[in-house]
C-alpha cells in the first residue's frame, strides 16, 4: 500500500470513529445522560484532532512543495473530515436543545 493511501485511510478511520462517537453522544443526550454524552464528545474530539493533524501534515508538505498525490481516496478522506466537523457542530447544538427540553 502506498504511503498516500495509508495517510488517507488514517484520516478516514479517525474521522469515521469520531463521527460515531458524536452520534453516540447524541443518543445519550436524548436519554438525558449528559455526562456520558460529554465523555463521548471528548473521545470524538481526540479522534478528530488525530485526523486533523494528519491532514495538516499533508498541507504542510504541499506548502513545502513536496509531491502529494491528490487522488480520489484523499479527496474522500477530506470529505469525511469535513462532514465529521459539521456533524459535531450540529450534534453539540442538538445536545444543548435536549438540555433545555
């Protein structure tokens, strides 16, 4: 497996597990278990940060004019990273609404 593929799969894996943690947090909040929801958000954040660091390293390499193979798998990885961030923001808002309800 090429290095670029490993990097892409690492981003996809970390972002995907983070997204799952955020979704679990929403379920816990729906059941009024806000402490568990907060724990899951933090777990998701750690995974998201890992994915973001890997992505930031790629950007740094590109800025240093290193050859980065921009392929469909890397584009998919970036898409997963962005959608995870969006989902996190929406879930945090929904959790706040559950607290009010």
